C-alpha cells in the first residue's frame, strides 16, 4: 500500500511536521510506503491535492485539522467529480471535530485504521456562494457561529479553548438578523442568531451541535437558533457540549437534502472551521460521496 500524506505543518500548535514524521515511522513499521507533501503557505494543502496523480496512490491522508481535511477534499474533487482512492485524516488540528464522528481516539488509532484498510462511505455537503463552490464534510455555519470562528483565530494557540474565547467576545456584541430558509422546497422566515447546516455531530472540538446527525444518511441537519437575549444564550452554551441545546424552545432542528439560505444582512460563513464567504448560499447533500478511512 502507498499512502500520500498531505501535511499542514502549522496544525496543532505547529506540530504537523512532527506528527507526520511519527506516523510515517508507524506506517513504515507496518510495511506501508508513505510520502509526505508539506504545505508551504495557507491554501497549500489544497494546491498539493489538486496536483496529485491518484493513479500512484492507494490513499490520500490529510495531516492536520478540519480545515486541512476541507482543503484536501476540495483539492482532490477539483480534479474530477469522484475519487478512486480513500481519503483519511490524522487529527492534529485545533478542534478535530470530524474525527470525533469517526470515533477516532488518537493519532495512533487513525494510523491503525488506515493500516487495517478500514473504510466507510460518508456524505459530503456542497455549497455555492459568492466565494465559489465547495464541499464540506463537517458543517457549514452562518452568523454567530461563523463570527466565533473568525474571532477564535487569534486564540488558535490555545487549541479548542480558542472557541470559548471567541464565544465570549461574540456574545458581547450579540445581534440577530432576518433570515429566509428554504428546505426541500419549504420556505420559513426567522429572526435568527445563527444557522448551522450539519453533516456531522461535532463542531469546535467537542461541542455537539447536531446530536442526531449521521455522516452517511443522505441528510443534512439544519440547526437554527432564533432570537434570544444574551442571558438566555449564555445559559444555552454549556448544553452544547452534550447536545442538550436542541431541547430549548429557541432552537429548531430540521433535516433536508437541499437548503437555500438568504439573510437581510450578509452573514459570514465557516465551512469546516474555515472562514470565508457570505450568504446567500445554496447547499445540497451528496450521499456517500467519499470513501474515507475510519
């Protein structure tokens, strides 16, 4: 087996290269050949993925966090509409949310699954916005959640705690906006704080945004937080870690296959922890689009 490692050296407090060297040794001990291709600048992991000749490889593995996996998937799918090899992730990032849905416990666990050739088919979301067309494995957030991701970037060195600091800052300037959602042809209007369109359960590390989401059911879970006071929001936030926020009368959960989102004021976006783009967006699910080690 030949595995291509696409490495984000800055992932996990700049531990990407170290982890890549560690897993290369583990693969070598298991009789698996690897080659590490290291990103040299932001966006570099996508560029590496786009340039790959997949006929030379039996798998492509992102060494980094959710953002690295996002770039690698989009780079690979820019070559063609489908992939001939499985994709994997060695979780080294700030949140590593998607690895939680795969129940990957550690770097060593991720390597062991790849060595065993353990694969499963997963869904991918796809969205169109003014920034272009992109796939996402984890989720696409708009509004408060995206603003938190923007703010968390300056605390990235703190790992998953960076999201907590981002939340605190965003609560101070809390505001809602008028949104229109069309889910599988049914339109609803709300004054909302945020909308999360989820393929998987977790976000920001161990926050269970969509507790009922499944990564292979052909559906996206839309989580809407309607207008609330700062006090109510602060009471809700701790329940995110156990997925209990969905029991609040201020939270709605709707499943669908195609979601259109428009807003009175443009809302910033965060696909898989990345920060770019604004509403309006057109989102669809691609059932079991990707074969993934896990």
